[in-house]
């Protein structure tokens, strides 16, 4: 028994829909110091800050005010 042309079209539509979902553009994450590598790969990318340890974060963002001498 041969499949009807309508059935073949429906099956093709299912396959095309599955392929279209998997062909979505992806965005890759790179750190700022890896920007040259991202450019070389030619992929769509987003630059993210590198995660800091607690000590690095405190050194960068917790500036102590100078104490006033009396």
C-alpha cells in the first residue's frame, strides 16, 4: 500500500519543523579577555565579566574611606 501524497506532505512538514527548531541561532558566551578568540571563530557571541572570588571582589569594590585623624 502506497502512502498518499497528503501523508507524505505531512511527514515532510514534520521533518522540516524539527530541522527548523534545531537550526536556531545560538549565542556563545566569552569573557572579555577571550574576545579575539570569539572573533576568530566567527560565531555570534556575548561578552561576560569573569566571575571574581570574594577576595578579588572586595579588593575591587570595597574601598575603605580614609580614617579622619583627630
